[in-house]
C-alpha cells in the first residue's frame, strides 16, 4: 500500500492563473475553495495497492485527492465502504471493508482478484499522505495566509488578526507577495 505525490512546481498553478501568479497578483488566501481544490498543485500521484497502480500516468489536483482520501477513512469506518472520485474525470476508486482488510476496485482497469491491504495499513498511509501534503504546501507556500508561517492570519488554533491580508477589508499590500 502506497500513496505518494511527486511535487512539480511547474504545475503548482493552473494555466489560467500563471501570468497573474508570476506577476505577484495571485493571493492564495483570496481564492475560492473550489479553485484551490481543483485548479492548483496538479501532481503525479502514486496510489498503489498490492502491486496495482490505480493512478498510473495521471496528474491529480493534490488538494482534491487529499480531501477524498481523508473522507474515505470516515466512509470505511462508518459505512464499510467509500469512494475516491475525481472531478476532472469519471474514474472512481472504490474501497470496501472486508473484516480487517480493504478491497480496492475501480470504475475501469481493476485487476482480478481485487487488490487489498489491511485497514490499518490503509489508514496509516492515508493519514501520512494527507499530513505530508499539508506540510508540503505549508513549507513551499509560506506566504499562504492561514499557515503557521504567516502569523497575522492565524492557523487552526488561532484566529486571524486584523492585519491579515485575508481578512475582509484588510490592506492586501501588507502581506508578503508570492515568491
């Protein structure tokens, strides 16, 4: 069981935003959740179970797959099944709990018998993947308000201060500029 991503800074920003990003006009804190989830950080993801690579040769929006992988843990725990789906295409990875094992199938290209791993192995790998993704984004985009490296904007423990550029009505020029 392995879930890993390979960062590619040339794919951090959706092509429609590239010029504005290079000119320093993109404020990640001002983007919608939809933009961040589907339009940025498009990286190769290695999702391999029992020797089968489910996402071979694809690039996946990192925030989107982090969300769906994290959400799958809840579905497995509460319903015994879950799906990892992708907004940009119809591919779906289905997870089904069978005792202390998780069986993986996909909307197409699944081997027979379905790959499987222990629930504990999947849980550990999924948590590591999501945590690693968040830490990578914090480390490589420290100007992103809301991360621990931009204190005026707070983080998961502290609320934003009035001088945070992400606070409505704040002077955006007070925040750091992208790269």
